[in-house]
C-alpha cells in the first residue's frame, strides 16, 4: 500500500492535546498543504463550468440600463466585458475558477482549520465541529447572497453617478475583481456572530463585556462597512452594516443566555458539593466515638435520697 508523503503524514496524537512548538508548526504546514490541494481540486472542477460562472457573475452588470453600458455590438442590449491585454482573459478565468474552488470546497477546508484547533480544546468543546462547519458555511453563503443582491442596485447607482451621455467600458479584470471582492467581504463579515459565539463558549468574551461594549461594537461595525465596501454609495454600506448589527445582537443574546445557564449550572454544582460535604461531615461525626475519661468520677447522691448506709 503506497504511503503518504512525509509532509502529509499525521503526527501521533497526544491524549492531553499538547505538542512541542516544532510539531505544532509541522501540523500547521500539513493542514495548509491539504487546504491548498482541496481548493486546487475545486478549481479544476470549476474550470469546466467557467462559462456558466461568468454569465452568473455578469448578471448585475447586465441589469444596468443599456445607455450606461458601452457595447460594441449592433444591439445595445448585448452585455459585453472587454479586456485589453492578451493574457487578461486567462487571468480572469483563473481568478474566477479559484474563487469558485474556495467557495465550493468551503466545508472541507473549514474542517481542516477546526481540526488544527481542536487538539487544544476540551472534549466537551470538540463536539461543536459539525455545528461550526455548517454554521460558518451557511453564514458565508448568506453573506455572498446578500452581496449579489446588493450589486444589482449598488452597481447601477455607481454607474449612473457619471450622468447621462456617458457609458462604462468595464474590463473583465476590473469587474470580476470588484464583484469577487464584494462577495468575499460580505461573506467574511457575516462570520462575525460565529466568532463572538465561539469566543463566548471558550470563556474569552463574557456576556457582561459584550453588553458593556455594545454601542462601541455597533459603531465599529458601521466603520468597517464604510471602509471595506468597494463602492462608495451609502446603500451598500448600510446593506452590510445593518445585517451585521442584527447578527451581532443575536450573538450577544446567545451569550447572555449561555452565561446565565452556565452560572445556574455552577451554582447547582456548588450547592451539591456543599451538601455532599455536609453529609460527609455528619457521617464522620456519627462514626467518631465519644471521649471516655480514663479515671471514673464518683457520683454523689443527693442528701434527700436514701443511701446504702440507711
């Protein structure tokens, strides 16, 4: 049976989840190489669906009124993207299939990230593997879906700012870079509640701190949306910021409920431990013999009672 290359071989697991620094770095290298192979395999598959992917990505641009789009065809309704360089078509195709490979194989390389983290977690924390992969994938897809919806209106608003009598001559590289950047930024932004929840479950972000810094967090979300969105229109910024705020508030609510349950569980465990300690103390007192005087004391009889002499 052929053996895997040494770089891809898994190091023997330590029951305590500990390993030297060099072994930790080798494990990180192994996970990164596996992730690259997974994405490359997804890109190879996406190569054969390039035309369908390109037509799908062109839909927001083709939805812009024809008078704002430059067209070299006789029919102005024809939607075309141009490229000036000889290799621009190849690089655009390569860019699209790589991004499609990253998105399509998301659950697989996300598992590699989680598998690298889990050795340092407790056993009860490792059970969130499936939940982490599914939720992160769904949130990323939801963010990209929202970005694609926003592109229909945001791109139209940006191109119409030039005024009447102008038409946009977009190259395929510029347009694909703009669209993919929007999709990736929205997808990554929607991972915020998952990061907050995982940090709360690990005990790094208690609900008291989240509630205390709630206003600052909302302000920073709007700043993040204003800085990261490629388009300059406020509609796109609000389209990213408002869902992020809603998801963040849901994450804070989850943290509050989780911390309350955790506090109740700890209080019940403490009360049970105290009750068990009291029972042990009582049992220990019942089993301890009473002290006995080594020299018996004479018992004096009262004067008004009969004695042995009478």
